[in-house]
C-alpha cells in the first residue's frame, strides 16, 4: 500500500473510502511536484481518525525522516491547508487491529502555489488578503497565527457584509486560513483582531 504521485493535482483518499480503512494496515503516499520552483498545497476535505489507535501524518519531504508538518486525528471537516517547502510531500497512515470507523479524503495541487505564513503577537492589528482591495492572484494560500496574552481570547472583526461580523477564539490563539484557488476578480477581505478580556466569548 504505497503510492508515488506526480500528477499536477488530484484527490487522495484512504483505501476503500468512503468505507472504513482496513485494520492492521499501513499506507503511504509520496506526492512529487515536477517542474522548477513547484511546491505542493495539500487540503483536507475531512477525516475520521481514532486518536488512541491510528496514526495519520504529513511530512515535508519524501519520508518520515523529513520535518513533520502535522499529525491528525479526531472528527474534523476541512481542518485547513498544508504547504510543502519543496517539491515533495509524504503522507503516511497506520491503522492498528481494532475495528473502528476510520477514513480520510484530501486534495492537492502543484501549480506553482504562493504560500505566506504570519505569526502575530501584537495585542491588536489588521489582517487582509494579499493585494487587498485588489484581487488575490490564483493559487495563493495564507495562514495567520494570532497569539495574545494568557487569560485572554482573540476576537476577529470583519469589514463588510459577507462574513460573520465578529468571531472569537476559545483560548489565547487563533488560526486563520485564506486560499484563492483560481482566477478571481473578488477583492478578498479585510479584518481587525484584538485581545479580548471577555473569555466567555467562543
């Protein structure tokens, strides 16, 4: 159960998806972006992984010796985008003997994606999509991690009418993901975040 993938984009699913992944099985997928300067954007659709028994990991390279980008379990829908630093991404999934509901589905693209990552520690500030108020270029992925003082939450307030007016984290950190997957004339978004002492917000 080992695959090497060189297509420019596609879908990766656990064996027998949407049925259950077979017990006592290990599978791996190596995604290779062909062409100079290409990287890989990997996006989860969903997964159901039993944390105590199964292991689902993504590495920034061609084996488990590469840097670990993420270890995933639980019951989640659309948990975000993973971006490689080079032209290879390695995914491995191991299920032990116990029989449980387990499966995952994801997609990837190697079309010269642009990836930006920001870590923000100021108590307040603006966040906007690249190029705002102009449109973002295609295949652009941006993540922001906002961290405020312990005991506070992060509140994010959007400008405009097409988003929730305000949303808050449940602890002192918030992760925000923006993706522009194709040609678009939309101008993206702008928002402001701030450190909020009302920890009852969620």
